């Protein structure tokens, strides 16, 4: 029998992975050193990293928007679940007919 995930589990996982992507986008903070790749590639690596600044900024902004959306979806699932549970409790007798 297949395991059934709660609604939003995949969305929550995606939000967490987007956070990791945002962390990894920062090549300089990750220890990138263009000179370390060797003289033939040092200038190209440094040039790429400098030009990547705009792309890095845009990608991080878009990832943050998506991550925030994932968090909102997960919260909406949790809120809906609580509301349904509350409605069942208020119905009394576990929803049995009276």
C-alpha cells in the first residue's frame, strides 16, 4: 500500500529546496576563487562572477517569491485542516447521525 502524504508536503519540501538554492547562488560566500581555477581560466571565471551579479540578484528575488508562495500554500493547507477538524468536533459524536 502506498504511503499518503499530507497535502502540502511536496510544496513544503519545494520551499525548503528553494531556500537551499538561494544559499548556493552565492558563489563568493561559497569560497569561489577565480584564481584558484588556474591562470587560463582565472580571467574568465572572474568575469563570469562579476557579470553574474545581476542574474544572481534576479534569481534570488524570484526564488524568494516562490518560497514565500510555498509557505503560504502550506499555511493554507494547515489552516483548512484545522478548520475541518474543528467543524467535525463541533458536529458532535464524531460526525455520527443522531
